[in-house]
């Protein structure tokens, strides 16, 4: 459902939010290596997030990325909207374009009513889940594994 770009963006924002404040900016090579993601692709994704004022970005030898917003105020929906856009929640599963139950050809989308329920639940989940909560949860899971 979410693009690879969006999933990578979410992972990177969670990663940046989990860094101690004393770290400051984290370079793209370190983020890429630690998350095992391709650097050039990840850099483009993080630049999108910087343009939307979710991340701070600076160039140069001591440059990198850091959170610009409080992780308690960044929702999954903020990231999904920035990277994949609202189409994630409006596109039809079967037909091209927006899912409104009936396409231009008047062919009924057979999944529209079922998917509409799931779509609303996803929007609710993504709207209510913050990056801070995900960092706390991932730290707790790491402590349980150790």
C-alpha cells in the first residue's frame, strides 16, 4: 500500500527521532548504512521531508539531517502525505484514479464499500500515531529482545 519511498521515509524519521539530542545532525551515509537503504534514493526522500519542514537539512562536511519538528507533533499521516500524497487514501484498488464506487465507464468498483471502511481506519491510525510513540515502542521492544 505505501510506496518504498514512504516506508523508507518513515524508517528514517523514526531513526532520526531516536538519536540523542547531543548528536545534532546525522549524515546521509550514516543513516543509509544503519538502515541498510540506498543513499541517493534516501537523500531525495529526506529532502522532500525537509521541504515540508519536518526535517532540517544542511550541506557540507558537518551537514546532515535532524528533526525540525517535535516528534510528538509528527504523525505518520504527515510523512505519508509528504511522500505519497493523499492519493494513497483515495485511489481505487481495482480501477485507475480516485475510488468513488463507480468509474468513468460506470463500472462499479466491487471493493469500494469494503475498502472505504479500511481506508477510514488507516487514516485514523496514521493521524493518531506519532513518531515519538513509535520511537518509544521500538525502544521497548529492543529492551525486551535483549
